[in-house]
C-alpha cells in the first residue's frame, strides 16, 4: 500500500477557470496550503461571497481553507506555481505581473503551442522568464476538470528533466482517486497535450456531420500518427505518445462531452461559424490557436500532417468541413507506417 502521507507545501494555482479551480480543490484535499489566483478581481470577489466559481465550475464548493487572491505580490509567497493560464496569454499575463519567476518551481497544467513563436510552454517560461528547465514540470493527461473535481478516478503524467521534481509533483497531486505517473520526456508530454486538441476538433466535426464510429476510430488512430510524426521531428520519445499524455489524452478529448475542443468541432460540423463560436464562449478551446502554430511549423519543415492541415483550413479559411473530410479520404494511398 502506497503511503499517501505528505509534507504540507505552499502552492498557488494561477488561473481560476474550471481546471485551475479543480486543481485547487484537489490540492486542498491533499492537505496543502493552497491559493487560487486570478487577475480577474470581479471573479475572485464573486467566489469569495459564496465559495462557488459559478462562471466555470458551478457545482463545486471551495473550502474556506483555500485562499483566494488577485494580488500579484501574493504569488511571491508560494514555492510552487501551478500555471493554468491559457497558452495564448501566458507571456502577456506574467509580464504584466512583473514578478521574478526564476527562483520558482513551475508546474504547468496548460496545453498548447504559442503562435506565432511556435514555442512550447516550457520554452516560454525558459526564454521569457528565465525559469531553469530543472525548475519546470508539465502535468498533463486525460483529466477533465468536471470529473477531477468530483473525485472521479484519474491517471495523468508529470514530466520534467529533473526527476526529483517529477516525483515531487507526483506526490503533491496523487491521492486515492488521482494517480500520477512520472516521465523525463517534457517535449513529448507537451506535444501530446497540445496537438490532441487539434484532433479533438476534427473528432467533433465527425460528430457534427454524423459520420459515425468508424470514422472517429480512424480519425483518432491517424491523428495519433500525426502527433507522433510531429514529436519525432522534435526528438521526443515516441513511446510517450502511446501513454497518458498521448493516446490517453487524445482518446478522452475526442469522445467526451466535457471537451471544449470536441464541442467546437461539433458545432462547426453542424454549420456554425468558427469565429462566432469562439467569440460567444468564455471557455477557451486551445486547439483553435495551436493549429495555427502547428500549420506554420509543418509548412516550414515539410512535416506531413493532413488532418491538422485540413482543420486549419476549416478554422481559418472557411473551408467546408464536408469537403475537408472528402479531401482527407481522397489523398494518395499510403502504407500505414510511413
């Protein structure tokens, strides 16, 4: 039997959306000193009134022991920063806070690739904020906030080149319903978490077009091949894409009703405009932004990713999703492994 007794740590969760709120609840359950932080003063004020985050995770009460803050100075008090700021806003967000992150441990829980820089999130923290790679860990895998917040059984991955930090993250988060495995493949873990959102949009389009289970199974399988091909270009460990941060996250995001990216694709498949969908919702579908960066990287480096390419055309060039699916099916014949 694993000993789940842990040292109480000081942890701040930066980003009070559904995932950030869920992680704060989880870490508080594990007995840590937890602060949930957001730049949105109004949001934090509303949560303080009744201890519910009605904007993002309405059914889960935040215990009084969870501190709530919008003061940037409070971040300096904590040893571990859990980043849940969407990829698109990370650089701007932390630059506006104007705090030194170089001596902090960053545990990143967001997924994406920055556009137009093409940087993974580890590179953003390393280059823009001088966070050493030894102080960076990514926590990623199949984990919808709506299920984690209700203690549904979940297994995910902590990846860091610093094995001690990967294990420390494992211990911070693990409990009887939330199990964390470790890895040293930061590149693979980040790429798997980012690119599965693109494939999830395609999966949603299949749902919206009512193309059936056969189509979705093919999409997930060939989508995983694309993710692996992209990862190989960056020298990621290919086996990572068969694990929780690859296949596991891809599967759950492609089938779940909780998935924002799948929902975006479903609405597109039903005839709604991508721009209107994005503008009309608070929830951020990371794949919408990541596909721009991936499209440019693939174009500049001759990486063949036909599904991602077609999703880019649907999202940004108003291509009819039915034609996109037809074009995928009529591509030149290939061997499965190439």
